[in-house]
């Protein structure tokens, strides 16, 4: 492992396993509904129970995202969010003393426009722990994945129900931090058809890697989180959280005094659910 960016994620999953539970991974969109409110949400997530934070980088063409995350990105972009401002949010988060691992999740275009070398240098300096870039397959590892690993930043890959045993080793070849298993075919925000099928998929992935496997797409409630936590090393929740943001806004789409608590209250419910599932401590 190289440096803190990769070891912080590893350490957090190990700590959760030592407690005999799965990790709660929460997704929110940077800059939604505005920079200050999004920053307040980010800073409140650790105390609410988030073990790892995925911070979405708004993009104009979010092909893997369902309607809730698309709308969150649109709100953020309308409010002026940029990749530079997203890095500034994380910088302030670290300077406030938070050590919760942060993974930036998004698309390659903003990073490419920023400049890969400059981006990785800045991301590493402020404490970005990992990247999920959904439109860069393993065949494009030289673009960002390999440089990120060399810079000490984990590159987390998505595996899906259509990732068969022939494809899986390629997907896992340069993955670090954890493996993100997408519980369904389609975009974020759908419903999980079969928890048993998800558990079987996680077990199959674990035959190919020692990395933790976190499951996302379709986890909306504490009950969902409990069901997934029984077989996975991590439970990822995103669309339900950004929908809480939307429902808290006023008639003009502006943040209210309820916006931050609307998100953190659900995170606390999810965290309690995940922590209620006892496993054999590692």
C-alpha cells in the first residue's frame, strides 16, 4: 500500500470488521444545493455514522446516475459548483480535523479538463483517499487508474451483475481500497430485486479478491441496509440521501434549516441498521 490515501480506506474497513459489522458508505453530491450547505452536510456525516464518504462530482452528462442524483448534480452546477470547489470542500473538511475516508465519485471529463497530473497532486495533498470514475473501464487504466495508484490514491472499480468470472479478474486487476458491487443493472436509485442474489454475487467476487466488497444502488432504508450488511463488507447509500436534500428545499429550491438534519437523520438510521447486524469480528 502506498501512503495514507490508500491505507485510510483499508484501515476503516478493518476497524469496522474488527467491530463485527459492515461499513456504512454514504454518497452526497458536492455543492448540492449550494456550497455552504453541502459543506455543512459533509462535515456532519461522520458524527451521524458515516464510515466512508463518497462525494459526487457534478457533471453535465451523468450516464450512470438515476433521476435523484442527476437532479442533485443539476442543482449543484446551477449553484456554481466546480471540481476546484469540490476539492476546496474536502480541504476544509480535513482542516476541521475529520479523518473519515473520502472517495470522489464521478466522470473522467472534469478530471481530464483539470489535468490529470495536477488533479492527482492536489487531491493527494488535501486528503482525497480514492476515486470512482464510472466511465473509465480497465482498458483505459493508463489514463487515470495507474497514475492514481502511483500517487497513493485508491482507484475503486465497479462490478455489476453482468461482470462474469471471465471479466472479473480484469476488473479487479488494479482495483484498490474496496470493490463497489452494483446490485442491479441500470442506474442509481432503482430497487434491489433479490437480496439473495446480491449475497451470492458478493461471495463470488470475494473468491477473486481479498478487498472488502461494498454494495450500492438500491439501498434506501435501514431495512435495506440491514439486509445487505448481512453479506457485504460495506453498504453504500446515495440516492436516498440526495432525495432527502431535495425534499428539504423551499419552493425556490433553496436550502432550509431542515436540509442538513434531513440528511443526517437518515444516515443515523442507516448506521444503526448496519451496526445491528452482528458478524464474527475479524
